């Protein structure tokens, strides 16, 4: 039960970190592309990256306590893969909005992020049932 609570706490912290990153990104867009604004935004991205590394390490520590033949081992590894993919897509989306020379569609990247979010939500349901 402790593992279940910890996994869900980590996922909640990930959601909070994404929300904070999004707020900082939107603030950067509103303030314009001045050097001070970009420097602040870059610092916030660095802080978010460090938090994501910490959260990933916490999930990996849980994974290391689980037998490789256990279904939970695969589920948590899949969660890590999805979260890594999501972070890459979020960064791509933000850079595409900052740099007009990047030919990525904003709608397409938002759709991809939404699909990953759905996959994570479904996986979290599986994890909840497996951990209970």
C-alpha cells in the first residue's frame, strides 16, 4: 500500500511540475522575447528538469524493489517511458511556439501530448488495480 501511495504522489508532483512549467512558458510568451525574460524562462525550465529527474529517480527506486517477473515492474517501466516521451513532446511544443522556423504544428504537438496523457491515465488505473 505504501508503494501505491508513493507512485501516486510522484505522479501528482509530475502534474504540478508540468502545470508550473506551462505557467512559466505562458508568462515568457506574454513578456516577449527579451534577454531577461528568456533567462528567467530558461532557469524555470532547468528547475523543472531537475524536479523531473528527481521524480524519475524515485520511480526507479520503487522499480528496483519489484521482481522483474511481477506485472508492476513492466507497468512502472512503461510509465517511465511515457513520462519521458511526454516531456520531450512538451519541450518540442514550447520550442515550436518560440521559434517560427520549426515546422511542427502546434495542434499536432498538443494532440500528441493529449494522447500521451490519456495513455498515462489508463496506465495509472492499471497500476492502482495492481498495487491494491
